């Protein structure tokens, strides 16, 4: 993400790819003292190998969590505030929307909007501390996840296939009405809603808003001016004000402030979408003593 920051990511395929969207390695110092990390619409596991990381879920309204060995972040539609207390050194996993229960052995409904410890993954963390190469660490994490998924995949609820199909549609067509998606799968809106909450931990409407915003963030060129009124029209928001409301909930800031923070901190350097630097951390509840 910066010239001194190593970020490696791998997307599993095959059986593991159904539950795990990516495994990543991050090491280095952020240019900003803190960042807002936009939600993925799924659960995220992080194993901290270096100094602790102070974190607050739900854009600063949750409890402060100081991740000394790791964290597990539940599905949500609001960002996590993240402030490393030194060099970032972490290996993590982003589950697919249906993968929380199989990959992490946690009911996504109980984890929604929450940030908890990762004590169950202590043996894997110790294994990672004995490795040096990022690719070797990622391979070790994938091996542990494959074992977890193999043990639990048979217990997935019967509605999982339908929910997975709905997820694919909403990711491919994030502006498509949920009722239309339900009809295309020969389901009632209520049936899809119940299944979605059980498997993903979010309602299909909330997930659709996350998917649409993630699609927008991935499309932004942070080095160029953006006509937000045209973006709103092209991407299905009622108007610019409607887009700004959703943008603020998803990223914790306005579209203009989001781009300004990227430009102030990173300039023209390549960046990962959805990792917005916090320029003035005093205004945000991100410290360990907050």
C-alpha cells in the first residue's frame, strides 16, 4: 500500500474458495497514524505477529479492542477504525459471505458488528511466528483453513446454496432489487431474508448496499476529480445526497473527504480501495485508552 509496506494476497480456489475469499500478509508502517477499513460484507480474521493494533468496530461506536495476538471482525456495513501501535505485521483471512461458520467456526449472526479476540487460532499464530516467507505463511494459513472447512462444511444449513446464488447475483449486479433476486431464484423475499441472515449474518438488502459501495470504491481513481452527481446517476442512487449518505455509513466519511485523505497521505502511489487514511486521529476514537 506504500513504498515501505509489503502487502501480499492470495485468493484460494476449489473447495476452500467457497469459504475463503482471500488470505493476506501485511508488514510495514502506515503513512497515516490510523485508517478506516471499509466492510467486506463478511467476517475477517487477523493474526497479529508484531506490535498490537488498536481497533474499534462500527466506525468508532463499539468498544476499543487492542489486538495483541489477533482479532475476529464480524460482518457489518460500517468501517473499522484501525490504529497500529507500531509496525503492522499481520496475516489475515477474509471469509466469503457464506464462509464465516465453516472457516472460523462462528455463527455470523452472533458476530455481526463485533470485534473479538482470536484465541482459538493461537496454535496457528505460533506456527506463523516460526516462518519468515510471506508465501509460506499464507500456505500454512490455507492448510489450517482447509482442515476447518472440511470438518464443518457438511453442517451447512440447507438454504446455503440459495443464499450463495443470491450473493453471486448481488455482487455481479449490486444495484439489482433484492425482491427481483429472490424471484429469480424462485424464493419469497422473506425466505431469502431469513436464509441470508442465518448464513451471511446480514440482511440481503444490507449486503447489497455493501456490495454496491465496494464496487464503487474499487472503481475510483483517487488521483482524479470525481463527478459525484454523475456517479450517483450511473450507479443507481436516487441523487448525490443519497450516495453521500450510503458512502458515509460504509466508509465513515464523505466522498470528498475520502479522496482528500488518500491524496494527502498517498499522493499518486497505488493504494488498496477501502483503506482510507485518518488524517486527524484526534477526532476519531481509535486510541487504546479511548
